[in-house]
C-alpha cells in the first residue's frame, strides 16, 4: 500500500511543464475561461494572491517571443492556449495567436488585482465578451481549478478540494522513503525518472549553449572550471537561466516547480556521470532525491518566502551521497548539513536570480555531502539543528511555514513599491 502511495505521489509531482509554473497557471486559467467564453475577450481581470504576483511578474512567458508578466500570460492563454494540455498549455500557441495577444495587450484589456485570500496559490480570472462573462477560480495547485461559472451559472465546482487533496502524503517519512528507494521495482518508476533525465538535461544544455538571463551556469564553468563540483552547480543553474528567460523546452517539475525539478535532478545526474554509476543506481538516487524534496516541500506549502531550491538541493545532496556509497546515516547527515547552511535564503519571486540561488543551494548540498562522507555533521544545538533528522526537518518546515509569514509580506511590499 505504501509503495502504491509513493508511486502515486511521484506521478502527481513529477510532471512536464513548459515555462515557470505561476504564469503558466495564469495562462491555463485564462485558456480555460476563453474555452467557455467561446470568443476572444473584450476584458480580462486577473485577481492573484500575493505569492502568485511575486512569482509571475518578472519571468518570460514561453512561446511569446519575450513577453513578461501576468498580463502577457493571461493574454496569450486567452489567444492560443489549450487547457487540455495542462502545464504545457502554451505549446499550441502560433504566430496568429501572438498577434491577437499583442493586440489585447496594446488595448490594455487585461487588469491585474491583488486577491484578498489566505491561500498562497490562488487566482481568479474573469473574462467578458459582450453580455457573456466567465469566471474561473484556481487554488492550491497549478492546475487546481475549483470553480467555473458562466453568466453566474455554476458549470463546475470542486467541493472536496482539488488535486492535492486527492493525494495521500501521510505515508511520507524518512523510513518509508529509504525503504522505497532500496526496494521499489524500478520498472514502476522508470518512465517518470527517464523523462526527468531527458527533459531537464536538454534544457540545461540549452542554457549552457545559448545566452539566457544572467548566464549563471555558463559563468560558473568559464570562471571556475569543469570539475564535477562546479558542473553539478552549473547545469542546474543553466537550466534555470533558460527556463526563467523564455526557453521553449519543457522540464519535469518537483513540488510544483521547474526550478526545484532541475535542482533535485541535474546535480545527481552529473555526479552519476563522473562516478560512472550504473543506470539503476542513478534511478534510485533520483527516487531518493525527489522524495526527500517532496517530503519537505508539501508540508511547507507550494509557495512561501522560503526558497524551494534549498529543500530541492537537500534532496540532491542526499542523492549524491547515495551515489558515493553513503549509508542512511551519512545521507541524513548530508540533509542536516545542507539545511543548517542555507535555510535562510528567501524567495523574492521567480526571476533570473533563481539560477544564482540554485547554484548557492547546490554548493551547500555538495559541501554537506562531502562533510558527511568525511564523518562531519552539525550537532544538536548548532542553530536550528535538532537531535535527529526528523526533528531538524520539522523545525525547518516550521521556519518556512510559520516563521516566514511576515517576511513574505515584506518581500512582496518591497517588490511592488516603485
């Protein structure tokens, strides 16, 4: 039963997405509204939670030729998005659709408002054309549509919660993750992991071969050389360079985030190449890495002031230690070392700087791994470190979920002030 639950968790969390998932969620809701409206809208109002605004305002929307922001995501979603494609909603966009989207933006038909909500991931799109009006509400997950109305008539209403409530995360703990990593029949997860390896490697290579954003990945390699410790940081950063700046390649996400999906996988893949690990060893390391990241992030919440690259990098560090032959204690100590180091990194929205935060977090994970393999771990009482891995992780989750509430508000205020 636990194995089936963990596989279901991985199938839910490791999915393909084109572009940063917050603007993509807006495009998805907008495309859904357009589908029910049946026409190009005369007016679009997008009401977003503060965290949605924070994560959607500064990144390039893919398939748009460089458009940025919430209005662009809503306009292109309405003009040419296909909601049946989920987080790849914009793969159907073509040049005529972009012309329509540009016209909508020039006419300033799209208005963005701050939504009064306690949910971190929450948006409402209201779209009108003539006498017709469609309202689409999305909450908790990036595809979690909870309500659709047309002309005040309810067409769909999710009464029991969305996609996330249908997944049982209660089986996730350190014991179940380690047991699953060692015992799962890899045939049951091979497709998921293979797709993650392929997609995330492809976008990392695109980031290293082209000029995206601040070029963090390329800079790391040109300045520091190509030792595996540098390459592991560079490939993950390069993937983010590309993804935050409009690359039209999909990634396999983790915990609702493409940046976390790349952070949790690409450093592990790079170490597997250097260590000449067997394919099955790499696959099990990636199972471990993904689940360690999910275990932390699902309890923190998909959006918060806590940078998700840190929890993802802790997972990657665990995977690297696994590939180096580390036992459970060493893997746990790697996680502790990583979290003790970089748990103070804040999320100030999706942007080009995400690649730098990823590089810093992966650096901490690599150092944490080498420390652990050499018999070193931060001790209970060293800051937020507790008596064991479980209590340490619990403390970090409390820090992210409770301690950073006010920080989140301050960050948003700083970002929206001119």
